[in-house]
């Protein structure tokens, strides 16, 4: 409502008001703590506590080459947020094994700091985002502050580590055997190639082709392939989902990107023409229900918020601009896939955060 307008008086329910303010206290603490989590991740403060050995602020500051007065305040904020423990008698701070798994140790399936790099980049983009809410224009992936790209990789990779090779690939009909024997795989919208590289390491007889329309992401993916020693079986090229090159892929994979596309139906149609006979399209999407109200829960809150700042703007910046959103739900996704000419569509796997679909010819 514009300032200066009269608000009609409405009765206030004090219990509802208190409940809302109670939730707000939790949310405000979590939001204000976000920069501290980022600082702790960047300066190695969590990593230095990952072994569970109790430290004083002075010891932690010394270990990490940081300033004691700030570190003391940082530790107390973390203790108040239950991210580290405080030993009242000894005046020391330590991490439980669970706190270390989530915050201190790299490459665990529950590693969370990557999320905070995404958050920081969105805060830096806030003015641009406010403007597109006024104009209705799109905002492409490439138009975001660069922290989004690294943050997205770090945020998603733990989930792929935990699920991709152990659960999702085996859930696709006949795919694990094909990949072990030697298959051709295209990973579309691959970003920094977290999924591509994980598959390439797990299935050394197969060839992997990663594509993304965003050149800086492709360059980063190439560096990572080199560092992982899998450049002999992985290539990364710039290409959009509707016209990526190559044929006879046994598997085409879309990880958390179909809903970001302006023309997902067009992409589906193109995928179909690139598959080998009997080939599979694997679509990994954020978990969502078909019923909007059923997504009004803590996980839906995260996904709708990402959708409102990244996914819908990305789609609206591209041709057609369907704007599926990250909470489209299985029924709308099925419509998109069938619209591309696929006869077979089923949900092959799900976790609380993701749904994995299998589409075939
Ligand atoms: C949320 S990120 C997911 C990245 C990666 N798949 C992962 O799981 O880490 C979405 C990706 O889709 C890419 N993308 C968006 N629209 C695209 C299009 N039309 N063609 C190819 N890539 C696209 C973006 O550049 C971005 O890298």
C-alpha cells in the first residue's frame, strides 16, 4: 500500500499477533546470523572447530589468523543460534559431530554454507530484483551477481553426492548397467558441472557432455574437470537446451534447470530428437506438490523464495517465457514433458528436497 493511504481499522487478535512476532524473532535471528555463517565459512572458523576440540575465542582467533574481539562475538552469536556449544564452566566453545557435519566439514551430504553464498548474492541483487517486480521484465541467470553460480554449486552438490549415484541413477530403468558398460550422457543446464563430474568419476567407461548457455559457468566446469582428472571423458560447451549438439545420447539429464527455462516444452522436443533408441531423459526438480496450498510449508518457503528471485526471472528473460517456477508440481511438469512428444513419464525417485522423473520416447 502506498504511504499516506488510510488503513481501515480492523480488530487485532493479540494471540495471532504474538504468534506472528514469535515466529519473526526466530526468522530475524536466522536472517541476521546469515552474514556470520558466510564469514565463518570464508575465514575457516567452522572448519577450525570441526574436530570438536573446545576452543577459547583467543585460541580460535589464533588458529585462523582472525581478530579475537570479533571472534568472541561471533562465537556467542553462533552459540545463541545453537550452531556451536558453549561450556559455561570452562568458557570454551565446541562443535558437536552434527554441527561439524553441517557447517565445518566439506563435501558432506548435509553441508549447508553454500546456501549462504546464494543468499548473499541475492541480497546484492535486491535493487535489480525490485526493479523487475515493477517492470515485469525477466532477469537471466547471467545477470545475477556472480556469487550465485558458486553458491548454487556448493548448495546442490551435497544433495547430488548423497543421492545421484546411490539412488537416482539406479531408480531409472536399466540406466546403471548402461552407464557402467559405457554410455553417452548429456547434462543440460549443467552450471559448474557438479552432477556431470560426479557421474564421470563414478562411471569411467561413459562419455559426458555438459552444456549450459552461461559461458562463465562452462569455463569454471572445464577447470573443475581438469582438476578432477576426468577431462578425457568429459567436455563442457556453451549451448542452450533447445539446440545443444550431438545425437544418440543414452541419457540426457536436467538437474534443477527445466523450470528455469523460458521454453521448457521446446527443450523437451529437442531432447527427444537427441536420444538414442531406448534413451532416457532424467529430470531432477525441486520437490513440489501439485496443490499450491500443500507447498506452503518450510521447504516450499525456501523454493518459492528462490523461484521468486531466480527461477521465474530466468524463465521470463528467455523466449516464450513460460515462467513455470520451482514449485510447478508433477502434473504441470508432466504436461511440459508430454508436450515435447514423450510417451512415457513417471516419478522414479524423491527426497524431501527433490523429485526425479524419467521420460522416454
Ligand atoms: C539452478 S542452476 C542449476 C545448475 C546445475 N544443473 C546444478 O544442478 O548445479 C540452472 C542452470 O540452468 C542454466 N540455464 C537456464 N536456462 C537455460 C537454457 N535455456 N539453456 C541452457 N541452460 C540454461 C543456467 O545457466 C544455470 O546454470
